[in-house]
C-alpha cells in the first residue's frame, strides 16, 4: 500500500506539471546559424520547431529591393501569408469577411455580425516566411487565395547586416505589433490548390475569348 500511495502522489504531481505545460510549443535543439542571400549575411536564431497547415486567405509577396525591406536590407523575407484553420474554413459566412495584407500585417474586416461571431481569431495567423532556398521561394510564388498549404520549419528571429532584428510570436493570444509568426521555412507545400466554379469559369471564358480572337484575325480581311 505504501508503494501505491507513492505512485498516486507522484502521478498527481506529474499530472499537474504536464497540465500546466500542455500548450507549450516543442522546443528545438537547432543552434543559431548564418545564411547568405542576395549578397547579405543573416543570423537566424531558431526558437521552436514549427509545422502549420492552413488555408490562405490573403498574402503579400515581398521585393527586398523596394521600400521598407530595402531600407532594412531584408531580402530574406519572401512572403507574408495569412492562413486560417480549425473551424474557420467551415464558417458558412466566411465569404462575408474581407482579408488583406499590409506590409507586415494581416487585416480582417466584416459588417456581418453573424460571420464575425462564428470566426475565431485564435485560428488565424499572419506568417513572415523567410528562406534562402530558391526552390522553396519558387514554390511560394505559386500560391493563390484558397490554397491549403503546409509550412514546416522553425519559429525564429533573424537579422541582417545593416538592418534591424525581427522576432516572432510564440502564442495564439497576442495581437498588434509583434503578433506575427516569423518562420524560417524548410518545407513548403501546396497540399490542395484552390478550386472554385468562378475560377474554372474564368479560365474557360479566357480560352474561348482567345480562340475567338485568333479565328477573327486569321480570317481574310473583307471590307464592308
């Protein structure tokens, strides 16, 4: 019975500690490292291993040679992508919500109270994607709104020569400046491309239009 009481006591303490730490992200043993991209050296400091799958609702490709990224000498940030997951993609009034990316932000707006009440802001994140891998950067350029993507890598802070340092969020409950996840990307995959009747209709109508124009201009000229 003494052994059983010890087991109960130890397991109870173990349960409390495990419950308290249940939402912590998996830590990483990957040490800080340096990468070179576009002639600039960057220091990357991984904090947590990270793996996210979600549906793209807005995005913004970045050109490191323009505006704020140029002033910060930041060529490593290839893309900001805003994704949703969980119950949000199943929101029947999701089409009533507008999403758009600023330079460093994901913005959400709706006048539909029902749509807003059914939307969970903790199941949305704006992700600063950084990579020095040309294949990953090429894959990221293919994305469209509605695509389901999987991103694997590390939540990390980074900084380059002559520029500032960018950190990362590690919680779902923060808002405002600093609430975005900064991900050093090691794998990027479009799990399921977006499809819709309107998108299919667009390509069919474009094909018909081009065919009609080719036929029209290939016919001999006939003055009226």
